C-alpha cells in the first residue's frame, strides 16, 4: 500500500490516514503469517 492508496482508503472508510496505514500493515502481517512467516520463500 502506498501513500496515495492509504489516503484514498482512509477517505473511503472515513478513518484517519494513520488508522488506514495501521489496518493495512495488520492485513499484510496476517498474510505473511498465513504463508508461513518465512522471509525467504522456498523455490
């Protein structure tokens, strides 16, 4: 998520940009954990 996306998402959800970034990072964290939480993916 880039800054422009965060601003747009915040406006759509009627939340602050900081809240938008926090929510986005939580989503990315969950996806990372679901994939095994490994920095290097197995080929």
